[in-house]
């Protein structure tokens, strides 16, 4: 159960109000979403919630997001997790 993030691809999903990204545990792909409210909690500098500003906030907080993803996966090793503001203490 060693979650890694071998690629830096992330995708803005306007309809779901989140950014999707992926990790892997051996040969398993684990999907994650972080909702825009969680990004706002991590990066309180105002952003309009649009693609460019949301992806920039994600990139500036990538390590904290990955740490939260690892913690969520350790708790429950599922193939999908959605990170919310509560995921960030």
C-alpha cells in the first residue's frame, strides 16, 4: 500500500467543481478529486474558480494535496477518493 504519483497530470472539471488527478499503488490506478472549496481552504488568495486559477492553486499546493490523498488512501484503500475541506485539518 505505497501510493505514488508518477505523473503530474491533473484535469479541471467544471461540472463537478473539482480537479481530478491520479496516483498508483503498484499496478492499481487510484483516482482522486479535490473540490474547489478544498482548494480555497488551502490557497485563500482569491481565485475565480475557473480553470486557470484553479489549476494554479492546485500546482501551488500539490504536496499538501498529495499528503491528504495518501492519508485518505491509507484510511480506506479504495480506487476513488474525493478530497474536501475536511481532508485538510
